[in-house]
C-alpha cells in the first residue's frame, strides 16, 4: 500500500464517520487524538510499577499533615501558656514555613572518568536504599515555624506579655520577632 492509497483510505473512513456522526471531517483527527490522550492517562493510573531509585510512598509518621503538626503545637502551647499567672484564657495559632521533609538513605557509587583532554572527572550515581520495598528513612525534619500568634485575656499586661513571649521562644526555639501577643476581646 503506497502513501497515496493510505491517504485515500483514511479520507474514506473519516467521511463515513463524519456522515454517521454529523461532524466536520477536519475535527475527527483532533477528537481521535484527544481520545488517545485520555486513554493513555487512564492506562497510566493503573500501572503500579516503581522505577529503580524512585521513592516509595511516604511512610507513616507521628503527625501526617503539617496542619496536624501545627495543631499539636497549638494545643500544647495553649495548655502551657494558660498556666502563666495573669494570662487567663489563651488561644494560639502557629504558622509553618513548609511541610515536614523526609530524608532517605542513598547509596552512592563514585567512579573516575578520564576525559580526552586529560582532566579527570568524578561521576556519581546515587540510588535510594530500599529494604522490603520501602526506602530507608534516615530522619524526618520537622517543619520550620514561621510565627506564633497568642491571644489571651491578660494580653494587655506587659509582664504577662513578656512571660508569654519568653515561654514561646524557649519552647519553640524561634526569635521574639516571630511571636505576637494580643489582648482578647471581652
């Protein structure tokens, strides 16, 4: 079959399809391409093969989402700060810079490569260490705290405010500039 006969056959098929569906023949190739793209996307969701060096799904941790981590800190700070004399009822909001970061073990393989000009270069190949289908987690880096807002009944008292700022900075290891204390509405 030559190119000319293949084109004629394609035109014939397209005209039959457009006659049945009442669609302009110029749109049929676009529709076919769109259907192929959708089919490829659907097929890709069913493949569950992991490529070598690819990280497996995130292992479970203490908090899960960053919002859970922030909520835990807020709850613990509320309990602590409400114990400060003169603070009264306390509400705390913690904002995070980003989510937690998982650090996984990597297996590095360095090799020397002599190039044509005589310079030696080092090529490094690095893959994740995988045991029983799971990447080996070295550590979890907690999210960085962007700031803390504290609203309390005693927020207008200078000594209470100072005590709250000192407690928050000591517990979270952040600067006083990242802590705001305000008077609660009555």
